[in-house]
């Protein structure tokens, strides 16, 4: 048997990567379940998701079907939440509108996170002039309130549900970029990152395999809050006529159409407003619960 060289017997170094172990997952879930507000938020969100998925089955009418003979009718056994100015069933429109709001919230967060997380990670890891340039760009974006930035983007791209998703996603990029940069500045000083550099691993591999996985907890929490914010922004854009266009049953647009009849048919504004309120509340309650559950100091 020949002698093995040092390179043959050298053990490859291993570096810690954040993985949710079963025990940790159970602990987080246990803490979350003990939080009554978070459980209430999960019930609210679950109810909206279930209603949105089952909308074609449980909606009593076609949300686009008009009947001028029944216009502006109040809640009744035939129309549980009443009808709008064109005689369309309000309950059916709200059920289908929930689909649009959830899609906007989730997809806009994916867009914002998909751009902001890599940007913040690379900026925080390399630092220097690149970091300064990125942060000045983020400062400019943050100078605009989120809803105002979304309005600017929609104005450039044009109205429509797809453009609302893009606009709210772009408006959330600074939030993720700043959050991830701050986490990376702390994580990159850890000993295992120095060991990875010493082992000759490339910068991109270190960032995406060693650094970013250990920054996920605050990103998960922020994403929950950001879905609520995006839904609220989308409703605001719809209310201003910059979101979904008629006859699409979007909550903000329904609310906007109903304001002209607020004295004679207040249900046109009351029920869409409550739907927006409870959905945003549900995501915020879950976000608060996740923040406490993922923070070891509060467990």
C-alpha cells in the first residue's frame, strides 16, 4: 500500500448552514400556538385563503353578472351582503376579490424579496463603494412613502393587476435590502465565514450557502408583515382607479365604486372595508407571533 499524500487524507472543512431541525421547528410551532393572537391571525388568514380557493364553489352568483332590477339592494336571504350599483351580488364579488388581493400580496412580496435580498446581501458582504452606491439608491427609494412609490411605478407602467403587483413589489425592495444588509453585516463576522474564506470558497458560494441561510428568520417575519402592507397598498391603488379595472372584482375598486352611495347603500363600502381590515389584521397578528417565536430571547 503506497503512502498517501497530505492532499489525499485532508478532511474537507464543513461550515454551519442554518437548517430548521425538527426540534427547533417543534419549539417554534409550540411557541406560536401558545400565542393566542397569532392563532387568531392564522384562523383569519386560513379562512380568507379557503374562501378564495373555494370561491367558484361557494359564490352564490357570477361576480360579473348584472341585474339592474336588483341594484343597490341591502342584505337579504337572496343576496347575503346585498348588491352593488349594477345589481351584482356583493358576496360573490368579495369572494373573488379575495383571490386577487392574496395574489397581489404574495407575488409582490416574491418580487420585492427576489430583488432586495440578493442586493442587500451582496451590498453588505462586499461593502466599500458598491455598498455606498446601493445604499444611496435605497435612500432615494425610501425617501418616497411606499404607496407613493407604487403610484409612480403604476403611472409609468400603466394600470392593471399585473402592474400593481410589480409596483408594490418594487416599493418593497428597500425594506428587504436594508433588512438583509444589516443581518449580513453581523453574520459575515462569524468565525465560520472566515473559515470558508480560508478554505478558498468563492464569494457567491459563501454569500448564498453560508451567510444568507443564517439571515432568514427576520426575512420570514418581514415577509408576513409585507404581505399585509402590499394588500393595503393594492387596495389603495384600486381605490384611486390605478389598480384593477372594471369589471374586475377587486376590493379597493369595489370600495371606490361604493363611496358614491355611502349614504343610501353603506354596505357597498362597509363589507369591502371590513374584508381589507381583517385580512391585514390577520397577517400582522401572525407576523407578531412569528417574530416572538423565532427570537430565542422571548422563548
